C-alpha cells in the first residue's frame, strides 16, 4: 500500500489553480507509457475510486485533483493541496511485489511546491497492507521517502523500518546525510533506488544526489 502524506503548516501550495485551459499550456497531455512498470498512477479518470482519503481528526485537509497553475500540459493533473496549515493524506493499494534477487526496487514521483514552501512536506509511505483495514498516521510503514522542509530541516527523507533478524525487534533506520530539497517552485522528480545488495541512491530529476 502507498500513502501520500502532506504535513501541517504546508505553505507549499496554498493557492493551486485549477484552470481548464491555462494560457501557458505548451501542448496537450498524453498518458505516459508504463508497460513493464509494477504500478503507476497518473491521477486520470475517477481518482477516488482508487484512492482513499486518510481517516481521523488529524487529516483535516482534503486533496483535490487538478492541473498546475503554470507550466502545465493541457489535461495533466495531480493531487492538489488547496489550503495551508492542514494535514493531508490519502492511500491506495496495489498488487504485492513478488521481487527477484537480481531486480532493483525503484519508486519515484513528481512534486511541485508552486507557491513556495516554508514549513511542510510531501512524502510517501510504503506499507505492508496485509491484515490492515484502516491506515492512520501511526500505522507501521516499511519505507518513508520524500521532501520535507521546516525551520532548520531541509531534506529528502529516507527512512527504512525492518525487523532485526537476530533480535526480532523492529528498527527504524534514518539516512543521516540526505540531500536538500530544491529551493525553486518548479516540478521535480524524486526517486529512490534500492539495489539487491542493499545499497541505495536518492535521485532528484534523474541525478544522483546521495547514496549509501
């Protein structure tokens, strides 16, 4: 299961415009080719038949679906954050990963803080959804990844939770040298690659920014 979370005090995108035909559209949007990809989400069609808003009082914001305010392709849409200083969350379930010893694990997604970001984040949490009916803020995740900025914090999170095979205790490992988030108001592609030997790389717009 995948959850998209946006934290409180999000001044990141407080005024997303939803224009049906923005004047600066360069060309019509065409759905990307995703054959061979385990799972992909373009937010086309009936989004809320696939995604579920996060329950509970904490998540007091409600995502909308629409286009960027600027530099958009006509018809290209995503999840929008319409109000600042709120918590947003939504989850979706996809088929279990079968995995293969020689295969890399790759997750990537695009984010734009189109009105700037002073305090907030837009990160993903990947869950093992087996036996879980409802997903809340404290639901144990496997991977947390994505941009976060507030005060002295300015980084692309990578947190891995796993069960220690010797002690049986679930441990949370934080990457100690994460890259900073881009400081502009453009769209950026955040990527995480985990190799079969447990090495990993964090990419921004396809460029490796950190590894371990």
